[in-house]
C-alpha cells in the first residue's frame, strides 16, 4: 500500500522516505530510499506530519506467541509487559504497542529497551516477574 503526502503540489510517497529533517525554518529535507534528496518549502508543521505518517499503523497483527515489551527502571532493574499485538506501519516497520489506559508505540517511551519473546527475557537477570 502506498500513502502519499502533498508538499507544495508535489506528492511524496511515504514508503520511499529514508529520513526527514528540517532544512530551514520553512523547508524540509527528505532523503529517499535510493539516497536521492529533495528540499521542499513547507510549513514546519508539515515536517512533523510527515514524520508521524511514517509511524501510522496501517494494520494490527495479533501476537500468536507471548511477546513482551521490556523497560528499564531508574535503579537499573528491568520490568516487562505482555504485548497483545504489533502494528505494521506505513514506513514498513513493525512496532510493538504499549499502554493499558492508552495505546502508544513502545519505542517512544524513554525507558523502552525492546520487545522480546519469552526466551528473550532471560537476557535481563534483574527483570521483575510482574507484568
């Protein structure tokens, strides 16, 4: 599936974007997957919209086997939470979700370490068995 974003009458295919950065106050620099670049004059908000579109979940995938998000506490210990589904995103990445009262991408949490199957939890000797 291709998702396009319009920047000053130019359609940008989100799936072809490798990197996005602010070039100047009113322009955005886009590096594509073939390493070509373009600088597009736009509002600053468009940069953040483009960045978020890449992380837009286009499909939720239920976990067939137990999967866990692992987080690091301030004291250096770890804790985990079970992941019930993963999100296939517009940029092609598969991201784990977190949250009981809200849904968010786990990688956006500052103390996120990664997501693992049950066997992967053994790599964290101080992991809390709660969660």
